[in-house]
């Protein structure tokens, strides 16, 4: 075990680099972060579910001013000037109108941010405090995954220390806890002794974050468990998925106003011509597959802030290296099931985006982002892992590569925004 990444070593590295992202990444520069900010405020005030379609919430004047200052384009101000003005805004409880925002997910992935948002503090403290809380909870969950499955520790650490992973963890995004619960669930399934009640709770929590990853629970079918244990894991995950779909349907609306987007009509189109959808999906993967991989490693802002190809290549090589050298090969049946889950989950993500973001019976998939595949990355790496090897990667190599690549990524953000 000396050549695996310890949970403490990972925790120190992830928090140090993650906190740098918290303060270097400008407010609302992470995709949909302003929407996540409103949603966290709503959950913090006890408004857990939307009333139908986009949610609505009255906001206090200080919070509205904070968002307005950071979002305005006139007068022309530097980011530092905007932050100075925003930081000086005191909490003011007077209502200043209503905002509307998407509420697709259950309150669970906002639990960390909402605890800070519930406090009557300056908006800047709520914002950065929410980011820090989100980072801390996500990193602690992943450190727990490494502790539970130390033989897979290098895989979890390498994936968690990717620039895109830390970029998401250090934001207000619901993706932070979704990724963390997905990896904790994966670790609990892969590593004996298996605590069934804990696996079931992790599967339930993951499904409540986002229903797209419920197929991870199918791994239980090929593990050496009793049938009642398998049913408990599958049942808990299925129940959470149903609740998550119910919450999503309650908050569903056409996010692309003016475009013919209709999930029901899209389903009928797929049922009547599945070959057409198959062609659309294959064309999207062939055309955008490289972009999705790059974005999974790190594309910032509105997916327009691209990292150096050198960083992308180094991170991909590191991920492959930790898989090849971890020495924790799965049995053939488990390996094949894991690969099938990865493929089916990718297909499910593409299907979901075709339903809610793409034109009915259209020829293009819209809305797919590479960060959606981070949740299944460790399972994929475990599925391609080789048997025990004499050459084992030092955990310090994983940390060193992460430090260098994230330093270059942070410099890219600084050059762009600061």
C-alpha cells in the first residue's frame, strides 16, 4: 500500500489546488453558475422544489446588486474593480424583485452551498463561502472513496485532480456532489468488504443528484453478493432515480425558447425511426468525441477557454498510466459489465440531451458537454486496468503532474480574466 495515493495526501493536494480555483475563477465564469447561485439561495431558504417550470424567488437588494455589478458590461470595468465594488455590498434584507431560474435537480447537490446561503451575510461571503463548502464536501467524499478502495486510489486521485474536476468542485455547480457521489458509489461497489447499507445510501444519493448515472448500480448484479443485497442496492438507486425524475419533470421547461423542443414528441420520433437517432448519435460521437475528451480534461468559461494540447495529452497519459499500473484487475465478467455500463451511460446522456435540448427529429445533438462523463471515468479506468505489475506508479507522480497541469490551467484563467 505504500505506492497508492493515500486519502490524506489527496485531501491536501485537492484542497490546496481547489482553493486556488475558488478565488482565481471569476464569479459566474463556471457554466450555469449564476443559475446554481439562485438555486442554492432558494434551497437555503427552504424552497426545495419548483412550483412548475422555472422556479421563482424574491431576492434581497444586496444580492441583486451583487449579481448585477459582476454581470454588467457598462461602464467598462476590470474584474478587480467589479470585485471591489461587489465586496463592499453589505447584506440588506429589503426585497428587490423576483428572479427566475432552472430547478432541474433535487435539493441534495446544493446542500453544501445552501447551508452558507441560509445565513444573512454579505453576498460576496455567501458566494465564496458556498464555493468553499462545495469544494470541501466533494473532496471529503472522494477522499472517503480512496480510503475505501485504496487499490483504485491512483485512479480516483488522477481523475479528481483533473483541471475540469477541480474547476467544478470549486464552484457552486451541482456537478461537484454528483461527481463525488458517483465515485464514492463506484468505490463501494468495487472494494470488499462491501457494506450493503452504505452502498444503497450512496446509490440513492447519486440518483437524487442526477438520474443519468443510475446504471452504475447494475455492477451489483455481477458482484459476489446475495440476491437480497443486490435487490437492496438496485432498489435504493431506482427509488432515488424515480424521485429525481419527478423533480426534473416538475421543473421542466423549454430552455431554448422559440425552438421546437418537446421531449414527448422527440420520444415518439425516436420510436418511429430509431435508425435516424442511431445515425445522429454516431455522427455526434465521431464529430465531437475529441472535443468531449478535451472538455472532460479542461475547457473553461463557456467552453471557449481551451487548455494547451500539451496539458490535455499529459493528463490523458496519466489516466492511462494509473489504470495500467494499479494492479487491481477486475474479473472478466465484472470488467465486461463495467464497460457495458460505461457505454450505456454515454448513450443515456446523449439520449437525454437529444430529448431536452435538441430539435424534434433533428440531425444534431445539442447540449452534450464533456464534463458529464467525469462521473463514469473511474469505472472506465478500473475496467481497463491490468493485472498486478512489478512497476507501480509513485503517488508523488500523480500529485506532481496534477500540480503542474493545474498551475498551467490556472495561468490560462488568469491571462483570460485578470
